[in-house]
């Protein structure tokens, strides 16, 4: 084997870090990154890891390409196609990075330590410990909002993690097979074949579209005896779905859903969930209220984000965070307000933008630039200090040393100028089923709204190009081809 290069087969060699995991360098600062989502991984991708002792901590040892998660619920895409192991990502970094698969339970900003515990099935002797940091990046994301509505946590499926998508996929087939059970009553078949989605944001809409496709393209053919009973209902508290998209795209989505026979109940707020029913209050056009009970087989809850306990705990320890509700308030450099040496990125940070993958990845890129610059600045400053000191000792070389100092100072002036974080919105895309998508895209500083079949092709190519690695890209294309040619896999 060639030193520093790994053979990955088919005559391909890949650069890799030569040392497995080196001991931390005491002359460098320890940078701890919490999370392996969009924010943290974008930071890692661009970070010059040789400047710091980098430690990554996350209960998930992979990066998940979340935009295609709804497609995993029906098997259009297999889950491993959109996962990239964090250790593969770290291997390509110049200096070694430590990874601990663990959950952060608390952050002590005074002692500068993170408390972590092993949340996995297999436990060793050590399950809980502390990791000290000089610099900390919190990129732990958010959890699912339930607003304390009774029964939601116990009975519904969320759609955030890969496990959620797998659970939904199993549950759909469980409902179908149970509905097809011998002598099942018509009411029970109706209930089991009723798929309810709560939340008309992009997650709920994309999932409803994928579900309808699954039914039309596969279930209907393979389980024809119950096919006329399948129904998808989307419940949204606001007057329309996809509130963040432009008006014409909202109308297009709603009319496409009508064609696809997805029932939309807007101005309908879910108040209670039981193991078989969803209770909601609908506001009629005349302003009166009506309670509706929806019996369901599958319930998917997609009503947005809530703050994770570890973030809540940190907020309670920092007085400047007292008035922040939706997450860690950060300044224009993504520094957590009122805390020293802590930055936050992604859905756990409140920087004035929507909690999207696009925002998180731009924030991660920004921090990488900032940290790379900080390290270069410190290196130049120490060189200048060293040379200035030697000026007095070596009087003969004064002119040359002064020139060197000037050159370093010039470089320093150039790199110190880090502009505050600015989010540049590239647009929003959503798949709405039956090979149609909607897109609000920024084009030459203007906004372009597009919808339909061509937009669907655009949606596909955009997501393919955004996939984490070539491996992911090939796997996703392969899954699309496979489900087109042979249909989706109905095994549970
Ligand atoms: P969201 O916050 O965008 O939407 C949740 C919806 O649930 C809201 O419209 C809300 O009115 C509704 N709701 C809340 N409580 C309810 C109740 N009790 N009964 C009925 N309806 C209720 O959530 P999301 O779709 O999960 O998206 C989260 C974030 O991720 C957003 O910023 C979104 O833009 C982003 N995202 C984007 C894409 C994309 O662009 N394709 C896909 C997924 C998520």
C-alpha cells in the first residue's frame, strides 16, 4: 500500500489520512462539534482540520440527506442510499478527527465541558463522561413539535430520522395486509386504509404525494381487493398548505392534490390523538367551529420543530438567552449570545432564517471560513510577535526582518476582514406526487415560480447534484430506476 493513500478497488486510489487517530496536539485548541446534520457536516467538509484538535460528537454516525427522506417511506429510495457514514467523511480530512457516537446531555459554559452519554444498544464499561472544549459548535438540530397535544407522541409516526421513515414503510404495509385479512369488516378496512398526515408544510405535502404515488403505482395493482378504500387526508391548521411558497404554487399544489384524490382539510387544528382516531376542530367559512373525528390506520405528524432538551438546558444557563424561545439566539457571526466560545448552526440556532437544510449548510460553510481565518490570523500574529522579538536580538538583519513583518501584517489585514453571515436563498423545491413538483427559485435576483412535470425533472436533477457523494448519487439513481422498472418492494 502507498502511505497516505487507500485502495478502494477498481484501480481507484483515494487520499486518506495516514494515521488512524492521533493523540490531541497540546499546542492546538480543541474544537468540539455537536451533531452530524447539515450544519455540522458542511462545517467539517470545509474546515482545515490541521488547525485544531477536532472532536465530533453525535448519536448518529452518518450524515442523512433529508430532502429525499419522504421517498424512503414508500421504498422509492432505499434508506442507505441517502446515508453517508461520518467516518468516511472524516477519513478524507487532512488531519485526523475524533468521533464519539454519543448524545450530548448538557453543556457547561462556565467549565467549558460537554456531558455526553452512550445511547446505543451495546454498552461498554464507560457510558457517560465529559469532553472539555476550547471552542464549541452546537449543531444538534431540533426535535418534533407536538405542542403537548395528547396522544401524539404515543400514536403517531414522525418524519425526521431514517428510523422514522422505516417505521412508516412498515406501518403502511401492516395496514394494507391487515385490511386484506380474511373477513375484515368494511369499517375496519376503511379505517386501516385511511392514511392521515398532520401538517401542511413541505414535509407533510411531500409525504402525502409519495404515499399517493405508492398506492397508485404499486399497492393498487398488487392488492386490488382493497384498492377502492385507500385514502390520504392532509390536515393543516392554517388556511392553506405550503405557507412559505408563492400563492400560485399553493393553488397548483391544492388542485394537484384534488386530482390525486388527497383530501385537504385546511383551517383544521388537531386537538387530540388516540390509537385509532384523530380529533380536530375545523373552522367553517362562517367562523363557526366543528369537531371532526378521523379514524386512521397510519398517522404521520409533521408540524415542524421544537427545541431539544440539551439546547433548552444551555439556554437556561445563559441569562442572555432568557427571551429566546425557538432556539439559541446567535449574533451575525453565529456566536451564541451571552456565551463565550460557543457557536450554533442549523435548526437549533435562531439567526432570523427558516429552519432549512439550505440555511444550515450555508451556516456550516460560513463557520468553516471563520475558523480557518481565525487559525491563520493566530498563526500570523504569533509569527509577527516572534519576528518582532528577534528584531532586538539580531540587529544585522533588521531590514529583512522588518520586510517580513510588513508582509505578514499585510496578509493579516487581508484575512481579518470576515464579513458577517449572510444567507443567500437559492429557492425552495417540493415534490407533490404524480411526477409533479413546485419550485420557487431565485433567478438573477428575481423570483421564478414553476410547477409541473418539467419542474419534477428539475427537482430530481437538483437533488441528485446535491447528494453528499458520488456513491449516494449512483445509489439514488439506481433506486429510481429500480422502482420504475420493477415497482416498489412491498415486503414489510
Ligand atoms: P412546517 O413548520 O413548515 O409546517 C408545519 C405545519 O403544521 C404548519 O403549516 C402548521 O400550521 C401546521 N400545524 C401545526 N400544528 C398543527 C395542528 N395541531 N393541526 C394541524 N396543523 C398543524 O414543518 P415542516 O414541513 O416539517 O418543515 C420544517 C422546516 O423544514 C421548514 O422550514 C421547511 O421549510 C423545511 N423543509 C423544507 C422542505 C423543502 O423545501 N422541500 C422539505 C421539508 C422541510
